[in-house]
């Protein structure tokens, strides 16, 4: 069983509950009473879904710990790192792309590249230095994994699981708020488990169900606005409304 199967189940149950709530109608009740029943059913569905949302993973990226083991700590290692940095600068000056340098590097050169990234004008003067550093550190890690460096596979597995969990947190929180699930979480879930994606976020529904869910999401957003307004009023007055 997939580690994310419980999130898939929670999502599907919520969408089913939304459809059922939207279609509630008792001919013996007034329109206002029927609207109240539907709102109560939507609130119950949201509460159940929110209970299923996992905690967002926190803490350092496990891949950073692996990269940290490449740091030069002895005089000899620092000297080797310095020579490797000179070679890196020479290669780049000759027009070799940094991605190619990384793809052909051994552990010593990868260590030097990590050190070089922290002070390189090429990186620091880029439009988004932090994003550039993150991308290049990721490339260094991937090269290490390709070399069979100790700890890379375990770190990769842990990072992938955390990324999937984070994507499901984002997806379920969006669903509970009546919002569309963003491209980022969708992409992560699809890449990790295409079957799970097509059975949940990417499921093709009958046109009638699709329209019903669109209405349900619209009503959910209205519910959320009323709840937020009530919370703000309570904060101002200190009393339940």
C-alpha cells in the first residue's frame, strides 16, 4: 500500500461528501433550511478532511547533511580544494558550462564546487542567487548519487517522501478551502505516483459531477469568508457570535 494512500482516500471522501452536500434537498424544508443543511454538511466534510491533513514536514533537508560531508577539514583537503577551484575557474573561462563540469566531476571537484558556489560572482550576480545555489547544489547531489556516494540514496528517499507529504498537505489544504490545487503540488504527486494522481487530482469526472463540485467549491469559499469574518468579529469583541 502506498504511503500516501490515506491522503488519497481522504481527498476522494471529501469530494464525494461535497457532491452529496451540494445535492441535499428536502422538499418539506424551506429554502433557508435546506441551505443551512448543506452548509452544515460542507462544514462537517471540511472538518473531517482537515483531521486527515498530515503535519507539514520540517527540519533540514537530509541531502544537505550528505553534502556537508564533502567539506574540507584538513590542511591537505583545503589545499586540494584550492587547486580544484582553480581548475573550475579555468574550465568556465574556456566556455565549459557549469552543468558539464558537475556532470564530469569526482568527489574532490564536487567539494570544490560546493565551496565555490558560496562566493562565485556568477552565482551571486544571477537574478535569483538562492534559487541558483539550490539548483546547483541539487546537481552536485545528483552527481554524488551517480557516483554511489555513501548516504545519498537514503537521503534521496527521505527527501522524496517529505516532498510528497508536503505536496499532499498543500493539495488537501487547498481542497478544504475551496481553492484549485496548484501546479506545484500536482506536479510532485504526478511524478511520484501517476496512478495516484489520475485516481484523485487528475480524475476525469462526469460533466454533472464537475459542475456540482465547482458549485461546492464556490460555496465553500463563501463559507470560509463568513467563518473568517466571524473570527475577526470575535477577536474584536471577545465574544462568540
